[in-house]
C-alpha cells in the first residue's frame, strides 16, 4: 500500500472544520452536504498542476446542494508494470484508508489496459477513477471534474448534462457522503438491507452505469463455451426427449440453477466479493458487494436469454418436426421448440460457467465495473 508523502495545501479543507453530520441522519434538502474528494497525484506529476480551490468551486457550482472538500496528495501510485486496473485499485484503497467519499488518481503516463491505451478508467461502483495527463486536451481541473461526474453516473458521451442529470449526480454524491449507522450485534444481512434501502437510487444508478447487459459479449471465453455447449445439446436427441418430459417447474429450476451457477462462478472465480478491513469501510464495501451481485446477476440473465434465443433459432432451422415427433412422440410444434430452447439455453448457460473459470480476473473486473476512454 503506498504511503502519502506530502499534502497540497487546500483552502477548501477549512470548510470541514465545523464538524461532521450525525450518522444515519439525512440532511435537509436546503442544507449543503460536504463531499470529501481525494486526488492522488502520481510522482513526478507536479502538485501545482491541480488547483484544488478552483476544482472545489467548479464542483460546488456543478452540483447543487453540495460543498466539496478537495484533498490533493502526491505519492507513488504504482510501478511501470501496473495497468489501469491496478492504479484504480490503489486509488480506491487510499480512498478507504482516508475515509474519502470519491477518489481520482492522476498520472502523467498513458494508462494501459491490455493492448489498449486509455486516457481514463472509471469505476462508479468503486466511487473511484484514474486519469492520464498524457495527451490531455483540457485543463487538469476540468478533466478531474469530468471524471468525478462519470463516477456519479453522468454519461461520458454527454457533453452537456441536463439539470436533471446534475441533480441525480448530486443525489448520488449526497448518499456517498451520508453514513449509515452501525448497530451492535446486527446481523450482516440486516445491515445490508438497511444500506440498500438508504442508498437504493445510487445502487441502481451504479448498476446501470456498469452496463451489465454488455457482460455477455465482453467475456468471450464464457460465450464461446456456452455456444459450444448449446450446439452439442441441440443435436443430442436424448436431450430432446428430456426437454419434452420437463414441466414448467423443472424448467424454472433449471433456469434458476444455471443463472446462479454462472453468477457464483464469476464472483468467486474473479475474487469480486470484498470484506471490510475495518469498521469505517463497512458501508462502502457492502454497497460494492450489493452492486457486484446485481450487476453480475443481470448480466448472466441477459446471457441466459441470448442463449435461449440462439437455441430457438437453431431448433427452428435444424430440428425437423417429423424427426422430433418420432424421437419424442410429441408434436413438432412451436411450444415444444420453446421448451427445447429453454432446456438448451439452461445447459448452455451452465456450460458458460466453465468458460468463466478460464477468464482472466482483470478481464472480468474490467467488463463488469469499469468504463475506459481510449486515446
């Protein structure tokens, strides 16, 4: 874990001296909420490139009802072998250590992710992002403010966010800054439900920002394994008979088991479940885990539906109704083809769990959490 070496004086930090809000108390709509933003400047980036007072003023003006306390620190973000995801993890670790609400890492080197060169990498679910000053076409203050907006759910392709988008982002930041009260001897599930209830809009916004519906096409090994499994299942006549005998309950159980199997495989295999290292991190880690489960679950459901549709198209094209009737003693009608597609889609989804185990952990994390901008 990198250690801070020096702090940049921050005129805005004096605003935090008046005291913190009581835990578990939502502020009035008219009362400003302090949001703690930490900016990590990787050596040899000069701290003078970032005017923290100007950044705080810009964020104050952009998001109504919020007062931003900006802290900038110059320190080591990583070595030359670290990619964008590594720097993002380091930035988030520092955010948790310092009890910031949002963190942005700034480096002077290009960000590398696999074979791609990025200008930024943002993870809304982590409330963190990293930014490269190399080839930057705007002022660093503007670039950091833009990354903060992307962390808060503003579409990076939207050059002029609407007032409603700004208000929604401000509400997201307000929830990040508000703490959920810890209760002695409270069950983890009960605490998770309270965190989800208090941060429902932010949680849903985070899941939407993760774009879980793109997960299936991002994980090529899982998709290729699933398609191969589906093709083998579709041409196996013994499985035709099995699908014809299944009732609705059995089909529903097959679908649920297949979705849960892949969801658990991705979460466990890529080490996506986090545990808080200390009490102060508990809420943010709980939110991260909830968003992770929802994102992966929605992504796997989309994968399951895609595989069923592919199986239905394959059945209609390849399975002759007369042959189906001879094999299963059931009429080769559309309803039976739908059952076969559901059955094949479920087995193909389970097959994708094997492919998920072959996926690189960084590839899974990048597909689920981050949004990068290429140079």
